């Protein structure tokens, strides 16, 4: 018998909500996390949760339309419709679990507007501390739920047999290696912003689930679409503190080096980041400015941001805030059907690690916590109902029932021949850190907001050389993370080199236009190794 019915890898909004639901139906559930239970990318989420909760000027149709427009032709329309339709119910369930969202004096939800949204529809907590409130709620719920929590344990390899997934190999904090078996494994490992030197993501966001899937030959798509958030604080701190889009939703303005406006601040993120990159290049500047001086009650409405900025000597009532784009959210990931099932039986993916098709080529702001809730619930329901393999729905329709609708796919020809089977076991921590920084820097320099073939080929050669030292059985978590960063960076570069157009978060200097012939998904299927 397996150790667990369901083992969830990752402890963010998607992973914890799945674990809570499945423990309630009597399944034996474990959660393995490489940090502690309350550390996850979710806590870094500022803006909030986009959802149409009531009647008024906003509508679900408008939320769908905004999501599709931001996604630049690569969303799966069925997935977007589910996200928007089921979202409000899932948000209400989170509120029932104890989450407290900000309200107006009249008691209604205080809704923010963010880039790409035609209406204010973003719920938030503590101003821009939404992720902290969501995580607190779910950790509280997990604590009484009888879920086994395995902390400080790094899952790095999927184990499978004739009937699909069987377990994972885990490296414990002590350096001890062990196998945890389960009938179902759920990847909920979050994002991959650490592939870049300039990112809003915490150090843990190393693309672990995507890397495990790539190595196991489980289909992964759309990884060329790393979203760059336009307004990360320009400073020496890593990760870069996020200056929430809620400020622009409230009237803050972007200004160039001469103080002039240059873009519609509430356009989708790819448009704003691209305009910023062009302006920074034209004016030979490392950053631009966010002018929030006219916002009323800044301190009361954004207390955590006020404190953070004050600690750096910035007072938004008087000072313009120095900002520049930073890697923020991976739109693609492990391909799933509309229930979160992947191409490997028993393996599921939810949250940022998954490519459900809701984000397409560029995520609409504040749709990601919602995605974690909605598709997390769908995973839990499907497992509880006894589903194990994928169905031809969502982005998997193109693989399982080609020609039956949805977007077509092209395969990415990625070279998986660079890694040794056995990693260098004698890499010191210092050497690993040096290699991680080298990878991050070359990706920021050569595969950032604006890309070209020359730069990306250079990045691919640097990453390829680093990958030669890595393999599937790392001696330490630091080495395992580096190996995953190499794997994900190579997949991103291969797809980004192959996509000869500019679309959403992927901007190519040589191909500045969107090309209808490229309204297709790029898929890594790998052969496993
Ligand atoms: C923000 O507050 O600007 C971030 C929200 C998001 O990335 O969806």
C-alpha cells in the first residue's frame, strides 16, 4: 500500500486548498514542502483575487473578455469560462474558511482595478497584503485537518511505472534521500521567477514542478511566456519588492526620465512592460518612475507598502517611486486538462506550475490566486470521484484529440542531451551560488522583456554549459534547485527561439508583430530520462 492516497508537493494556495478538501473526504493526504508550511509564493501576492461577486456594472462576460484580451489569442476559452464562472463560489468558500477581505465603510467589498481589467473587481486584504491573509486562512484550515505535513523536504524526481505515477524521491533537510509513495501526486510547486536575476519571486520559486515534469517526459507548454511585472521597486534588494498594480488602478502614473507619461498605465502588463523597456532603452536609464503622490489616504490603504518604502527612505506622498520591470509569473507550465490531470496517470498540477490555458500568452492581473482556487478545487473533485488519467479537454485536447477544437500545437525541439546522468557531487555551496547567479544574470540580460536570437543563443550556450554539471540526483537542495533552474531556462529559451513573433509577454526584436500563423502552443514532450 502507498504511503498516501494523495501527496501534494507545495504549500501555496493551490496545494493547501486541495489538501484541505481531500482530507475532508477521508483520503490519506500528505503535503511535502521544501520550506515551512507557511512559506510559499502565495504570501508574496499583493494585489488580490479577481472575481465578479455581485450584480452591478461589472459582469462575468466582461471578466472573460478581459482575460482573453490579455492572453493575446492563446487562452483556452473553456478554461477561462470555468475560471470566471466558478471563481466567485470558490472565493466565498475561502471567506467561509475565515479569509477577511477589505470592505468599504458601507460594508461592501472594496474592489480595486488593475491593468487589463475593464472594471474594478479585485478583492484584497490589508491593502496589498492579500497573499498573507489567504495563506493564513489555509494554514489554519490544514492544521485541524489531519494532513501530514513534511517540511524542509525537497521533492526532485517523479517515480512512475506501467500504471502511471507511483511516488517521488525526496531530499530531506538532513541530506537523507527517501521515497514517498502515493496513488496520486499533485504538483503545486509555484513559479519559476528565480530563473531571472531581476524578479519579484522569492528564492524558492525555482520551477521545481516544471523541471520534474520535463525530466519525466510529461508535456509542458507555453513556458516562453514569463510575465514581467512593470512596477517592481528599482533597488539592490532581491527579490525586488513589488509596487502593486493596485496603485496604478487608483491613479498612480508612470513617468519617464523627463517626468512625462508614455503609456496607458492600465493597459495589460505586457504592453506596459514593453513600453517601459523601450523608454528605458531610448533614454539610457535603468529605471523609470511611479508617481503616486496624488493618491489619497495612501498610508491607511497600503500600510505594508508604506512601511516597506519608508524603510528605504521613500515617502510616496512626496517622492516618485523608482520602478523597473521584473520577472513575475509564468503563464505556461505542466499541461493539464480542465480537471488538472496531466499526461501522466495519477499526476496532477495546479496553480502557477500548471498550464490550464487560462493565461494564454499573458496573465490578466490577479487571476492567479483565482486560478489556484478554482483549478485546485477541480483537482480535488476529480480525485475524490476516482479520476486518474487525463481527458481531452482544455489544453490537452490538442494532444489527446487533435483536430477536435482548441489551438494547434507544435513540438519544441529541445536538446535534452546536455546533462550528465550523475551530477558533480563535489560542487561547493559557493560554486552552486555562483552558477545560479550566472544563469540568472544571463537570462535577465538576454531573455528578458525584449528578446532576440543572438542574445538567446548566447544565453542557451551559458545555460547549457551550466547544465552539464547537473543531473537528477542532486546531493543538496541548492544543487537540485540549480538543476531545475537550468532545466526550465533551457525549455524557455528553446521555445522562445522557436516562436518567431511577438505575442503577449514574449517580445522578439526581429519579429515585432503578432503573427496569426503562430496562434499555436509550443509543447515540450521530452523523452524523459
Ligand atoms: C500586483 O499587486 O500588482 C500583483 C498582482 C498580480 O500579480 O496578480
